[in-house]
């Protein structure tokens, strides 16, 4: 039997869904819900468009490598590390 997702669960998991961080079964369940739900689809559509625009802006407006290196060095010195 396939897993069912209601609107509340779909919206709670939307960012994880967009980032493909859910299990395959959960990804499929959220996708089925979004395909069938006229109320949730606009949220997905907006969030997806937002992430796509953010990616395009990031690619078009990269900071100089020297600035990036200095920021990362400062963060490391302050105790922040990549996890």
C-alpha cells in the first residue's frame, strides 16, 4: 500500500522534498499529493521558482575568490566548520 500525505505533512516536508532529502517512498508520496492537490501545488510552484531564481542569482553574482576565502577563514577562526 502506498503512503498517503495530507496537506499539512506535504507543506512541512516541502523544502526537504525540493532538496531531495526525503526517502524515495516519501518523495513519491509527496509528489503524488502535489500532483493531486490544487491547494498545495501553488506553494510548491512558488518555492521551486524561488530556489531556481536563487541558484541563478548565485551563479551570476559570485563573489571574488579572495573575499570568499577571507570569509571562510574568519568563520573557521571563530569556530565554525563545515559539517
